């Protein structure tokens, strides 16, 4: 009897990380919501972003399957979403067709926002998508483009993991089993470069019929470094929290939510929100 081996996709060397990232999201698009679509902080996230957006419109960078953009647009806000993965955007489009009051316009684009037009009261990039930029120059460019696309007093929100002690320990271990269930298992392999502040991730998922594997490089920053980049781009540091529920940021924080504002001549702000200065 012939035995069938599951298809295996090979990881690519660092220089081709973009291929790996694109393939990863196209490949898991149909499973994304089942795997990551149900975040316990989603209600806080939605309220936080809605509060800052004012009358809109809002721009989500790395919109994915619309986990955030679809319910946000359901509150009466127009949302434009950009993402480089056609697979993720196809899932978003199918969901939006079935959602009440969804108002999301999507563009295949990336953090560089090349050719993106409009004026936004809120530009947000959550779930550490900022770290998926292909280069440090792209991260800088994102903040500069955001500045150009914001209405006076408008905000940029970046939410990502904080590379604190627990994250560094995870990377130092080199491998992490993220799921074992009757359906399959999943693990990640890390190669961390502390000096360059990059982590090369190889992701492997084994389901009954299928073995999937992808790799990419994440370029992390600390909140302080992000503040410096935003200041250089002409934005003003406005708030920093460790959660969308506005828990204060401290050294033990696992994530950070950083908010920057485009100053307006009269000091007016596009949306609401409490202010916390460091
Ligand atoms: C972790 S998912 C987050 C999706 C969605 N924002 C959410 O919170 O559910 C990351 C998304 O970023 C997209 N992405 C990857 N590289 C990107 C880049 N350079 N610029 C913009 N988006 C990118 C992926 O295709 C994916 O849809």
C-alpha cells in the first residue's frame, strides 16, 4: 500500500522573510479567526479605538480578516483597511458581506502606505503588526505616512508585545509548544538577535491531514524607541498603556498600547480619550 506523506513547505533564508510572512497569512487565512479571532481584550480594544476615532474615518494597517475593523465599522464609523495578504482580505470581504452595518474598504497594501489616500482621525496598527515591517526604514516610513494622512489632532495607535523578561526568556528557550490537542499541534522556533532587536520565527502546525510551516522576521522596538521614531516623524506622544483597558504600563507589562497625536494649531483633538503622560 502506498503511503502518503503530508506536504511540507520549506522555510526560506532571512533575506526572503517577506515571502514567508505573505505565505503564512495567505495559508492560515481560513483558520485565522478560529485560532486568534477571539481575544479576551477585544471589547476593551474596540471601545478604546472607537473613543479615539471621533467621527472618522479610521485606517487599520494590517487589517487581516477584519477582527477589529468589522465591529468598529459597525459602530457607524467608516474604516479603510490595508493588508498585503489577499487571502486575509478575502476572508474579511466574505465576513463583511454577512455583517450588519459593516463599512470597510480594503486595499492590498502594507505598512509603507504607498499611494494610500484620504484623511483619517485614527490610524491604528495592532497585534504587533508594526513588527512585521520588512525593515527599520519601513517602520519609520509608516509613522511619516501616518503623519501625512492624519487630520489635525488625529491619533496613531500602535499595539504590540513588550520584549520584557518573559518574552526574552521564551526566545532564549528557542522553542515553544503553543498547542497540543486531538486536532493537532503547533510550535514555534525562535532565533533572537538582541543587538539587532530581531527575532526570526519558524512556525510549524501539524493538523490531521496537513503539515504547515512558515518563517519570518519580527523587528521589535521598545515603547521608548517607538516614541523617538514618532517624535522624529513630527507626532506627539499622547498616551501609553499596557492594555486597551488602560492598565498602566510598567516593566512587567506584556504588551503596550502607544498613542501619538498630530498636533493641531489650536490644540483641538479629533477623538476623545484620557491622557497619560509618562
Ligand atoms: C497578527 S495579524 C493581525 C490582523 C488584525 N489586525 C487583527 O488584529 O486581527 C497581522 C496582519 O498583518 C499583515 N501584515 C503582515 N506584514 C505586513 C506589513 N508589512 N504591512 C502591513 N500588514 C502586514 C498580515 O497579512 C496579517 O493580516
